[in-house]
């Protein structure tokens, strides 16, 4: 029979009350930080394993409002995380933390009131220093959509590499070989993964990569959007299809093309990512990628629970593949060619 270290054993080893040990290990107030750290180290040294019923978990969910054009699915991600926690009957608190509070290293309001959270979910990209600051308060945490290769942290991320490959292959099978990409330069890492998928598909199908068809919009988005796009389309040799970073950019592109008398998909095909509400309302409706947000939220919560139950496990990065939604914004060139 394996001996199990108890709170009483730790209290006896440190010659303090069991109540103090219990408060320290559960994150409750009433214990100084120095003593709390001492108790935590002793508990780990003695092999203490905290037994927690899932229904007693308490999770803090932090998010920061993004630019609309970055991801109009952001609200659905927050709702998805909340829904997953509710389905597991886990208590949680959701809070918005703006960049100013991060820069000032201000604790979230709820964390000022209590520090007995078992885990923390960051939705979106937070400042690395702020993440480190909160790690001292809540040991177990994960990134949901805020993945960064510079951080060794549990994370759930969308597989943009697979998405780019899937989009490009779809276009190739529709007869397109002159394929371009349009995205924001500030979303650099995500777009690097997307472009890697696109170029991998082109190489696999032995289609030349035409780098001049890959266009990046600078930070002053509204000012240079039209100029960037028209420079691409005015060229003698232009793409027959453009893969857009997301639905927002795709809708802006369709509107601009309409004003310039360029028809979608008759003159140029557009494919996007996100499957937001606007994707089905455009004229024509957008062929796009559904990110499987509901499922990704469930996986994020499950990954955090794994971390809480096994704090010393290796970090995991789980990527979720997207599903292609075929609509009317892509022209089938193979059918057109055969008809001739």
C-alpha cells in the first residue's frame, strides 16, 4: 500500500497548523506569501498530491478585445470557452484586460479579490511579461489562440498550415494555377504558417510559386488596402484566385473589386477563412474555412484540466484542423475549359 502524504503530515513537518497548510495549498487568503511558498515547497518535497473534485474547480478566463479585422469570431471563442466550462459544471469568471492594464502590470479585478483559482485561460495574445506576472498568482494556465513559438506553454491553436494547403489544393482541383495570397503583415506568424501550407501544395502539384502574387497589407490598413490590391490586379499577368487571410479582408476585397468592375468569381476567385456570419451574406457567398471553434474550446478546457491534475507534465500544443465550406466565390476553371 502506497503511503499518501496528508495536509496534517506537512503541518507536522513545518510545525504549523493544518489550517495554515490547507489555506496555502488551496490559494485562500490568511497566509503570508513567504509562508505560502514554504508550504508549497514542502508539499512538493513530500510528494503531496492535491485531490480536487472537478466540480470544485475555479477557472479565470482572461481576454482582450481584438481589432474587428483580426478575428470577428472572437466573441464566439469567448462564448465557446464559457459553454465548455458550463457543460463540465466548472465555476469560472470571465474578465476583459486591456493593453494598458497589462503594461502597468495590474492584476485582473477578480484576482484582486480572491486568489483561489485553480487555472487560467488566456484567450488571444497577451504580453509575455504580463503572462509571467500572473503565473506567480495562478500556476496552471494555457493559451487559447494566443500561441507563440517563443513560449513553452500549453496551447490550443488553429492549424493554419493545414488550412492554407487545403485552400490551395481546392483551387488547384478547380483548375487554378495562378494563385495569390492577401493578408496583413502584422499577423506575421499566423500568415507564415498559412503561406507555408499554400506553397507546399503548389510544390506538391508541381505548380510554380509566383511570389509577386503574395501581397501583405501594412498596419495602416484602410489607407493602403486599395493601392496594394490594385497594384497586384493591374499587372499584365495577375492571379486567377486569391486566398485571403480571413473573411473580413475577403469581404473588403470583393467590395473593392465590384467598384472597379471586376466580377467574382467570373474574373477572379476568392477563398477565405473563418466562416463568420458575413461569409454567407456576401455577393457571392464566400468559400471559406470553418475553424471548428466549438470543438477547439472543449479541447482548451480539457487541456487545462490535464495541467491542473498533472502540473509536471510536458507542455502540449494542440492544433485544430479546419473544415472547407464550399460556396460560390470560386470559379471552376476545369468545367469552363471542358465546355470550350
